[in-house]
C-alpha cells in the first residue's frame, strides 16, 4: 500500500497503472486516483459535515447524506444531538472505532476513485455492522480495482485473487475456494476463525 501511494519508491522493477509507471506522474495525480480506508482513520477537529466535505470539491449535503447511508452511518449520525454538525474532537476522539471507519468509507465513496485500498476496513466493528458495511463496500468496489488488506478472512472471500503473506513473502495465492483446497496456511486460518465464530455465536 505504501509503495502504491509512493510513500516509498521501489529499489527495482516497476509499479504500473494501465501500463504507466507511477513514478512518471505527479504525486497529486497519483493519489487523486486512489481512495484509502485506513485501519485507524484520522479526522480533523471539526464537525462531521466539515470532515466529509474535505473528501471532494465540494459535495452537496445530499451527496454526503447518500454516502453516509451507503457507509451505514447516516442513521447513527442522526441520533447525535447536533447530527452532522457534531464535533468529532481531536483526531476523531469523540467517535468509536467503528464510527470512524464508516466515516472513512463515506469519504472514499464521495471521492469516487478508480482504485480503492481497504486496510482492515472493518476491524473495529461488530459482526452486524460488518454485514451492513460489506454491502456498502460491494457498492464501492463495483467497477474499481480494489486492494483489501485483511486478517478477518470473511471480508475477502469474494476477491478475484488472495495473496497470503507470511513474514513479508507471498506463500500462497488463489481464490478463496482454491486456497481452501490447498489445505495450507489460508485453510488453517479460515478454520481457526470459523471455529472462533461458532464458539462466540
């Protein structure tokens, strides 16, 4: 993810988007094409509305409301005393982890980029909220190239390809079904998480 966004440059080889080396374009144009939902989203010490307006130039209130509905956060915001004028505090300290992640998803929906990176995008939410967000993410990922970084394997089962990494190296690669058939590391992780869900259900 950091290489794709050019926080670092590679020492050899190249990273290309539609055949164009990412080092041959400006950082601004590169990063305008990529939307990121990070594991720990950061917000400005401002209102929810102001934080979401930062995502685009400038979205209407109606567009913001629609993005929040898709991110399964609109109804929650309406329960706050000041609704969309609610201050989120320094770095979003007044919101829960799940609320922060859903606002980050709404920001990417508003940005409408061709490439999306989801970095543990549902790690701070419960199972019911995750189900709602997954439907929103399905909308977000439609007709886009999407990179999903996840330990919670239920979030990636529909991926076209799943590279399984261990100590910085890809040790397995394939679809969810193919990886289960290999009976390798992915299969072990899936079995372990599935058993954990059964025990807590």
